[in-house]
C-alpha cells in the first residue's frame, strides 16, 4: 500500500514540475489529478489493525471526557462518513478544484480542495486538505469537512500514523454554532 502511495505522490509531484516545450501550444487545461484520500485513509485503518494495537477513543461532550478501547472490526464503521464518496482522480474533479502550494509556515506541501461549482444536495463533502512533508513526501495530515444536513457538520483531522479527531458541530443559526461532541482516536501510544 505504501509503495502505491509513494509512487502516486512522486508521479504527481513530477507532473507538477514538467516544463512545457516552447513550440507546443497549450490546447486544453490540464486534467486534475486528486490525491487518493479515501485509499490513504483505508490504508491507515488497515495498518492500525496490522500493528495489533487497539485504538483508544476519547469522547468529549459538555467538557466531560470518557474513553473506550475500540476493536478493529468497528473502525470502518467509525470512519464511514469520511470514506464516502470516494476521493480520487476518477470522480469529483468536475465538482472540486485543487490548489497546491508549499506552505513554509507549517513546512508542508498543501493541497486544498474546494467546490468549483454549486454542489448538488447529494454531495455532503464540502472541503478537504492534504498536507505532505516536503522532505519525506509522506502525508502529515488530512482535514475534511462534511455537511450532514443544514444543522450538522462533521470535521475530520487525521494525523498520519498517530491519531485522528472527529468533531461534530451543530449549526444553530447562520451566525451561531457549537461543538456537540469530539471523538479523538489514538493508536500511537
């Protein structure tokens, strides 16, 4: 799985650096090539089970935290909201645009994905970011934002090989929102 990931990142980054020939006119816009976020998350989930460490989930509601040890079978269910729709280069390119840059303040190649058209009601995914370490070319972090309905938003922050946090936000009005629940899952202990 890692071999495919590194190959994809290297191809992606090398495609960004290819120089155009001076005598060849540009005819069409470059086809977008999205980072395969869903495959990456599935690979991380698989690695958690492979390492044999049981993840610990810390749930915070109203400033009170409870913890529980998770079993491996429940991980796909826990992360299901962020595994669909499939984020890769085969879909979503007509709905989202990619912006990429080297962010020196956080020392990461940053890939930002925002809607380029008005999204249909069936698309809950609203935004995502991928942060890649410029020295190792490994993913440092992934951030995703999904709107479940008009009143509920989910945020995922995935710190590679360490932990992730799912934040459930209740949108009470256009100007007011509150955190209903935070679930932090740690597997690097």
